[in-house]
C-alpha cells in the first residue's frame, strides 16, 4: 500500500494534534441547531457505511467516541467532537442508501448540503470513498455542492485492507481521473484502513499540515 510521504516531524505533529482527550460536543439535526462556529472544523463525509465513524475513532484512538454500525444510516445527525486545541471533528450523516425512510434520508442530505454551504470555519472536508467500490452516482451531488461552495476537500479511500495492491492502484487511478473535473478537490488521494491502522498516521499528519498552513 503506497502512502503519501510525510516527514518525521509532520507525523509527530499529527500524533500530538490527536493526542488530547476528545469528547462529544453536540449533535445537530437541522441548520438551526448547529453549534456556534468556533476554531477550526474538519468534516468527514461519504456514503452510508463507508466508515466515517470508524475512521474518527481510529484518528482519536478512542474506540467508542463515534458510534459505528454495520447498518447504513446509523449516524442521523451532524455530530461534533472536540479536543482542547481548537479543532473540531464533524461526523456527517451518510448519503445514498440508508436503512431509514426516504423522507428522513432526504432531510439528512439537505442538512449536509446546508452545512457545507454555510460553515465559514470549515477548513476541509475529507470525502470518504470505499476502496472496494470507488466513486459512485451518490457521490456526484456532494461533489457538485463542494465545488459550488468552494469548500476544500480531499478524497480518503477507506477499507483499503479489503482490496489487493493491484485493485487499490486501479481504484486510485479511477478516482484521480474523476477528480480532474472538480476544481475544489485536493489532488492527492489518501489511503486508510481503520481496521489495520494503515494510513492513519498519514491522515493525522495531513490534517496537522493543513491547520499549520491555515494558522500562519
């Protein structure tokens, strides 16, 4: 599995960034219930059951911080987690298929789009894509919203331990080609596995690098 090169210093900065105790802050089911904007926010978006909660747990080294489930649609709100350094992580409700009424899924989707368009302290969205499946039709509206809102976003392939090196390389190439049509997308693709831990240190380092650049 090829991982992006980060210096030892950057890996250490990422480890320190996520070392503090993380805690649940709030959950929002509507735009009106969003918490006040404070510090820097990093959001995790993706299809239902792509592994957002598992990735947040791996990043923070807290197995029970974000709820995980094998049932698509378990996360039904925007869920905010924070540490003491002014950084907030946002677990977004999955889009696409979910084991819930269509009206409820439509409400979650609208909430996601409202959040992406109106959050001034949102530094980046990490758009999670299952390495086994690649980008799909359900991702298209979110990509369009991110482009229209000029929100910086980056693709993170999840569940990379479930594919071969050849399949991963093929999937990365396909996603990279698709991103050429999306101007707001960060060109580098991160590869992770919450189960094996692969790529977690690199994702932490990428977030630390982003925040350091923003705060200069």
